[in-house]
C-alpha cells in the first residue's frame, strides 16, 4: 500500500459514514433509540460503537493506548455525532498525511483492552478500521430498513471510486 492508498481509504471511510449519518438525520428520537435486538441494541448504540472504535484506533496511532473504555456520553442526536466525528476526521487525516510514505508500514505498538501487548503495521490497522466501519454501517442499513426508513445512498467502495473518477 502507498500513502495515497491510505488517504483514499480514509476519504472513503469518511464519505461512507457521512452517507450513513445523512440517512439517520430524518429519524425521530424514538427511531434512533428503538431497541431492535441487533448486535447493538439500537441505531444510536451501533453508531456509538462505530465512533468508539474509530476513537480507540486514533488514540493508539497517536501513542496513547487506552485499556479501559472511556465514558462517552451517548450521542443525543445525529448532529452531535456528525460534529464529534468531524473533529476526529481532521485529526485522522492529519495523522495519515503526517506519516509520509515511510510511515505506511510503520509498526504501532499498543495494549489490547484485555491486557496483552499488540503490534501491527499501520496499513493493516487502517484497513481493519475501515472494514470494521463497513460491517457496522451494513448493520445500520438493515436497522433502517427494519423501521421502514430509507437506507443511505450507496456506501459501496466501488461506488465511491466511480464517483471520484
């Protein structure tokens, strides 16, 4: 992978999440918080999990290795989620840009939540974070359909590439 490949992955991740959040905007608070008995109880809880995972990976790449889940107030609404993620995305994009080509395969050492140390090349960790996001965005799409709401505009990576071309 090249630095440009990683920057493109970040751009895709941000774009796909934005489309997911766009689809969530029209939801009522009841729909956003409804117990749908999925991997995470509600759409909001799934969105919170997505944010938490992105937050943890960014912290690890910044040299901090949280070993306990932080207390993060649940997003009261989609606008709050969008605002907080915008701050996160600026930090992530700056980090990736700052790695330079030599940093693509830089090995980051961190501590797992259950205690043991771990180490992985940045390119693999970023691919994991984006893939993780895709998995849970798919769950959100299913949850939207369960409540009769419209799914997001396509978040397929190939659609992203086509639109950029």
